[in-house]
């Protein structure tokens, strides 16, 4: 997607210049405006990918004010962006990352996540599990915190996504907290959590730093907790 936005941001102004040259100003202006919008979208996309989402998750995890001994699960952890940030905040705890390691994300693999954990010096408290988020291989109430970033929407059917959200809540212990970021279906996730009896269910926008090209692809957070 980033490559497409970038290419459009370059090509459309170039075509606009040609149209100006042959005396077609109106279509030239339209193409120029479109090119500027595509270029801005590419810049936003690149910022989110390279910097914005990191800062957003840092802020979200900091607000949780973790003690440092929590058991954390990252559902659909990918290469470990959120998993390793959580692991750094639980030096006396454990951070488990679960994924099927499909190729929806560039370079997504268990080996990449493991290498990143070693690079961040948190490998001693990180465990990686290959399994399906719709049927988590953990006992009820295992974790103090469950997180997920841009993963649940990859499940193609609504029933499957609902199952994943129910599973994330099932493995949350009394007083545990859940933070699920996604750019699709977040209201549906919140509805499922309310049906499960979750407390303090909220949906809020994560701001422009988590836009994938513009406000049409904004990321929202679903926050909830299990009652003590």
C-alpha cells in the first residue's frame, strides 16, 4: 500500500505537468491535487509504520502503570512490536507472544520475533507460541494483561473474530486488563466484550500517529477489564 501511495504521489503531479503544458489546466489541477493527497498519505503511512505506532503503544503501556511481575499475552504478536515493549515493563514477569506466523506482515516469522527479543535483551522473559487466537492454548484466567495490535481483523469471518475476542477475555484473570488495537470491526469487538461481562469497555481513537495513509484508515483501541 505504501508503494502504491508513493507511486501515485509521484506519477500524478508528473502527468499534471504534461497536461498544463498542452493547455488542459482543469484536469491538470485535479491530478495535481490528487497527487498531493497521495503523497501526504504516503508520508502518514510511513510515519505510522516507522515511528508513530511505537510511540502510541509506549503511551498506552505506560498508562497501565504495570507493577513489573505481570503475566502478559500478545495475541497475533508478529515480529514483536507490542510483545517486546510489554516484556521490557515486566522484568519479574512473563510475556507470551502467540501467532500463526502467516505472511500478512512483511518478514513475519517466529525466528524474527525471537531475534528481536534477543536484540532488545528481553528473551529471558519472552515465550513464543504457534497457535490460533480463536482457540487459545491457555487455562482460564492465566494472564494479567492481554494485548493485540492489528491482528484480529485478519480473521476473515465475523464469528471467528468474535471467538478470538472471547478467548482473549477468557484467559484474562480477575482484575486483568485488555487492550486491542485495530482499524476495523472495533465496535463489534466491544460488543462481544460487553456480552462476556467485561467491565470498563471503551473504544477510543489512537490519533493521527496511527493512521495508515489518512483518517479513512485510522486505528482505534478497545479497552476492557475483567472484574476483580
